C-alpha cells in the first residue's frame, strides 16, 4: 500500500509536482532539483489514475 506524497513533508516541497501532468498525458515526468535529487512520476499503463512516484538522491548513489 502506498502513501499520498503531498501529505509527506512541507507543502512547499511539492511545488514541482508533476503527478497531474503524468496522469493527464499518460507520459512519464521527471524533475531534477538543484540538490541533485531526481523525482519521477510514472503512469501505470491500463490504470488511468495510478502512477508510481519516486525520488532518487544522486548524492548517495554509488
């Protein structure tokens, strides 16, 4: 079971959210932050209102 990402952390940290765009266009979206984190929104094929959201911190990936 997942969680609702906009309920995690500070509201202002979700300004760059691409969930709505990913769902409406059915295409993957991503944003790279100045800190090196890459956030992804990946729509699930065949499920119109479901997407996978994840963040990778390139500063800790070896």
